[in-house]
C-alpha cells in the first residue's frame, strides 16, 4: 500500500483563456491592455516599446468610459472559474482507470489578468509530474492557443514535450458539433421557434483573423485562417442537417481588428446587412467561436444584433458552463492526461537512468 501511494503521479490541469478585468477601473485595465499589446498585437504590428504604454492607456480609458456608460461588467472570469470547477468535479467523479495511479488538480489561469498563466507555469513546474493546459478557444492561432504554447516553451524549454500537453484541435471534434446543436436548439425562444410567416437566419460569431499582412502578403504568423473556415463549414452543415433546424441559412460573423492588414470579410455586419436586405423576419446570433461569453460577444456582438432591429432576434449565450460541455471537456482532458502519462512511461523505458 505504501509503494502505491508513493508511486502515484501528480498532474496539474490549467483551464486558461485571455481574461478580462472584473472590477472596472482604469488602473486594472492598464496592465491588461499592456500585456495584450506585448503578447499579441506585436506579432502583427511593429510597436515601439515607448508607444505600448501610450496605446494601452488610451485603450484602457476608452474601454472604461464605454463600459461604464453602458453599465457593462465582464463575466468571462466568473464563467471560466465555473467551467474549471465543473471540469474538476467531473474528473473527481470519473471512474477512468488513469485516476487509479494519478492525482489531478484543476485550476484556472489567464493570459492578461491575474492569476497569470506564465507565472503559474513557473511557480508549479517542479511540483507536478506533468501539466495539461486547456485553452478555452476552439480554433488555434498564434493569437489564441499559441499564446499558451509560447508560455509553455518559455518555461519548460527542451522539457516541454515530455512534461506538458496543450489541448488542441477541439474544433474538429464531432461530439462538440453535436453539443453545439443540442445547446443551440434547446436555447431558442418560443417566438423564434414558432415563427411561421418569415425566414429566420443564424449568425455564427467567431473571432476573425488576418488574411493578408499590410503589404498584401500572407501573414508570417500562424493565423488559423483555414481552420476558422473549416470549423464554420462543419458547424453549419451539422445545424442545417439537424431535424430540429428552423434556419433558412447560416452565415459566418467574424469580429475583426482594424490593424495588421486585411482581415476576413464575412463579418457580423455583413451577415446582418444581407439578412436585412433579403427580408428575413428574424435572426439568431450564437458565438460558436468562444467557449465563454466576454466583452466581444455579450457586449460588442450583442449590440450589433440589437442595432440591426429585426422584428425578431435572439442572442444565444456561449456554451459557457453547460453540464454537457463540462463533461465533454473533462473527458478530453482525461484522454490528454493518459496520452501524456503514456509518453512519459515510454520515455522512461528508453532512458531509465534519468528516472
């Protein structure tokens, strides 16, 4: 019994995302904006160090005024904490054989607000046999999951391959597509479901990405462009083929930035305008490209839908902490933990002297 306890491995699971400030104040927005510019924006636009503080402080002040006037408060961190708790609960209740010889701790961390992912990786790198990082964004790019990957490499260097797994390619999972359909159709309001006299359109919202840089060339960083397009096609096909479908058409609604070059053209504004011009009675908006509501979805995107003023409209919140999503994610994490453990066992058999 003693040997079994001593030999149990310890693994850390970190559920991570960008992060947004919860307590709205300019002094809390400043450090977040500066980290965004340093980590993400400088990948596509050259920004002198001296300008980072000016731009970040300008953005912080602008966000503060805008959110304050509209009484907006981000729910992203609260949702991510709830998602983390749900995943931890499902793993603790699981009868997965992996848990017979390993202990798993599940925590949350963020790119741009405390607790910071990079700090947590540094702090815990010697406390666990392995780490699984779970970026809560379905499509990979240098601007999303790539941030987590870079932080892992910065911390673990040559040991990253044997010590850390970053969950990826979630957008390809058929089970996720079915979860989305079940969730979406289950959330539709009675007026939308019972509409018989006009067409209803669906806008699937996702963060857009760069198509060309400012010189008209393909971007030098990995943008996830083809993955974003493929994800939309898969989700649209699944929804349109569903027996519960009420939508005449489904269109992509990208949320773009204004710097760095040419971004995807199938924007939220374009989708809403086309539905309006084609005489649609109603529109439903669902941010499928985000696992948790944030200022871009429940504030920016939702306001665009309201401004379009369709006779019928509905904003369906992100999948957030739905039980079915939590169970699916916990299963994905357990599979990744097993894969990491198998890799470590194989490595140990090849290099027994290092153990």
